[in-house]
């Protein structure tokens, strides 16, 4: 891979986001100590620390009911606005579910929040894997492909509202007739509207990402596994006249320590102390969602027990070791087309500060060296 040409986006510095711990239980389904907390006061402190340690984005999770270790949950859009108002530069991404939000109401909410924060709100459109969140709220649970069709219409609808003064949309799930949303989102140089993120691994997700997403999130995976997804999404984007329009993020759980042995021991302890009942319940739910795809290709389909201890396969990305090892690994992903890392941590305050002090400077040095070499 070292002799391959760098992607066109390589000249842009890697971006970093972190999972907002707005649900209880931390980012691993384990009884290991996690010095983190789901409260607003903790998250406010963390957001300020993160934006001062190299993080450009924060992603607020969406959970509506207790599940798989997450007994308590702050709603994603409200805490996103609160964290944006508590910071100066941080962009906060609110995860939302089509089917539980009306796209017009969500578009209005984000437009106002975006105005209030001077353009620092974004959305992550989650097609859904947790059936109980829908059925227990009395909402229908659609087949996998239909959930993605609905999500694609949701994105098209929201984008139309944000960018048109006479918005029109006619779909199978949503309709819009000569609607003028005011105020529109804030005018920010370099963007037409708030960023629209989405994620997935399935064929349905890759197609949707190529057609309508600004950002495509992948579960944790190897560099080659991520490169395959990037190629697929870019191929779809090219067919639809969107070459270069989609940027890519990958999930990773970061364990940075002064020695590789120390970092590996932390990972061993996390898995050894896994909450087996919760992990197996989570695995059963998410694999059922992916197995409903036509080609049986989807998120978590090849995940082992140890992978599922971290919700989004974060261990598989391999950000475990010394600062030099982690930074080198990140550059390998960047060479494959990754633009952003979405990171989770065991002890958020300490680990975010460690990232900014020990790892990020090495990432920037390696980026500069790669560019100087070509």
C-alpha cells in the first residue's frame, strides 16, 4: 500500500469525532471500571476538553429505552444543542431515527439549533437495528431494505427543505408541497447545509450513502475492509454524478498507553469482564437486523463475541498500543480514503487528554511527512 497514490483528500488533515457518552454504561459492555458518566455536567466538561484536544465533532448517541447495559439515556438532539452551546468550535452530530421523527419537524429543529450555534449542528440518520424501540412506541418495524428506502427519502426531504424556497418532494414515505422553511440553517462557508451523516455496512447502506450522504460512517474494520466499502460507495456516487461528494469516517475504540503490552492488557481485561448476557443479547438483536438483508451482508454479520463487547466493532480498527503505533495505523486508514475517526474511550477525560497530548502531534507529523514525500 505504501507505493499506492494518495487519495485526493489526503492533503486535508484527518478529522476526529468522539462518541458522546449520553447513555449510561460507557462504550464497552463490560464490568471493567469506566471512569465516564452519562450526566450533562460530565458531558459538558468533556466537550470543552475535547475541542481543546483536537476534536472537531462529537456524535450524540440515540437510545430511547434501556437496552444492553444502557439503562439511562439523554435524548440526542437536546443534549447536542446543549453541548454546542457549552463550547466554541465543536460541531455536534445528533443521531436521529426516521420513523420516530417527521423529517419536516426535524429539519425545522436543526435549522433553529444551527442558527443558535452559528452553524455547528449536524445529523446522523440512523435507519435502525433495535426493533423494540419502534414496536414498544407503537411504530411499525419495516424490513431492512425498506428502512433504508425510508431513510433515503428522509435525507432528500430534509435537504430540500434546507436549500429550497419552494420545497417539493413526492415519495413513498414522505410528501412536501411548496414549503418555505424559515429560518434556513446558518450560512457557513464550505457547506450548503448542515452535514448529513449516515452509517452502515450493507449493500443497501452503501447505495444510499453514495446517492445522498455527505458522510458515510463504517463500523470498525481492517484497512482493507474499509477500503472495500469506500470503493463501493464512491462507485455509486460516481454513477449519480456525485464524484468526491461523500467523505468517510470509521469507528474505533482507542486504547493508548505508553507500552503496547499495557494497552493490550487493558483490552484483555475489558473482554474478560464482558457482561456476557448483555453482549449476547445485543449480538442477537443486531445480527437479526443484518440477516434480514437480501444478501446477508450488513453490520455486525461477521462480528465475534469480543468484537461485540464494543457496540460498533471498535476493537477491530486496531487503535490499541503506543502513540506511535496508533498514529501510524491512522495514517494507513487515511491512505485508503478515511477522512475522520469516530472514537470511543474507556476513561474519557484522561484518554481524550492523552490523545491530544501524545497521539495527535504524531498524526500531524506523519501527515506532513507523507505529503512531503510526494
